[in-house]
């Protein structure tokens, strides 16, 4: 309950900004787990799930494919390192110290960041964008077309379903917001779900109806995600799942 109140408070505190929430959903999932550990990190190799501290090696797109979590009190962003190049997925609430730590954990710095992918428009996921661009002004910033107008940033690049960014597949997962996307590394078996899914009690739940704009579309997006293969799921809210992720999502669809 602490996380939900904190999340609501954050949204209310920035309600005068252009970011908006329209809550239309039905009760389709449960509250988010609040036992987040800010030190969580992981590495993955093709065809297997490695331990959180192991070195990442593998074939496919490249030899190094690891992920590192940046924790912002009640929301997480992620750094995906692919052969020394870093893609940031979401930027947290403002201060980007946690992202700097995640980049350091991946053995890279801000100069290695080529792209920033925003899963959706909500301020707890895009609030750190301005500061992230101070870290690397050359990074390309991507967002779903339907969410771009609500994000205060110049030169945003629109993403569409099946786009590829640094070997990562973009999956359109609208519902939580109209332009919500998820990010899949099909080689490493890692899905960054944003708020299309939530981590709850060590497992997986759908989008939170309290903060989602269209639960019919959100539930349909869960069906879409059930059609891909991955072991690891990285959530905006809740603890990462590091095994049997796709099977747990398919279980949600009945």
C-alpha cells in the first residue's frame, strides 16, 4: 500500500505539468509488490537464464547482453547493455543518479548511451529525461506515437510496433496509456514491460486499473505479450521475474 500511495502522491505533485492521467479501468489486477530491491541486476545468455552476478556472453546480436535496474523509490528504469552500447528504458522521476549507478554496474558510462526508450508518458517514467539528456545529449529518444504530445521534450522519435532499436524489438502494448510500448530482447529472452505488466508477490499481474486509461486495451496487450518467448520480465513496478516469464503471462490470459 505504501508504494501505491507514494505513486499517487508523485502524480498529484506534478499535476500542473502537461503529463496527464485518465483513469477509466476496471478491476483487473492486484496491488503491486512493495519489496523492491534497488540493487537488482541481471545478465542473460542466449538459451539460458544466468544468475544476477554472472558475466554475460552469448551469440545472436552480440556477445554481451546484460541488464541493470535503476530503482527510484517506487518505480524502476533499466539499462540494457549490448556489446558496450547502452539503451536506457525509462528515466525515472527526476534525479538520474540511479541510472548512473546502473550504467556503472554495466561497465559503461553515459557516453555509451545511444538510445532512450520511453515505455509511456507517465511522469514517473519520463521525469528524468531532461537530466538523462544532460548525461548524453546525443542519445536518441523514442516514445509511442500516441503518447508523444504529452511528453515535454524536443526531437522525440515515434516508435511503432515491430520497430527495432539496437537489436531490441518494440511491441505496441496500449491500454495503460494509448502509446504504451514494451521492449523485447528476443535473443536474451528479456522483456521490459513498463506498466503493461506488474510484478506482484514474485509473479506477474496485468496493468493496474487505478492508473490505466483503457483496461480493455490493456488486457488485449497482455494477450499480445503472451505470444512472445522470454524468461525474464522487468517491470516498472514490482520485482523482476527471472524465469518462466512468458509462461506466467500466458497463465494470465486463461
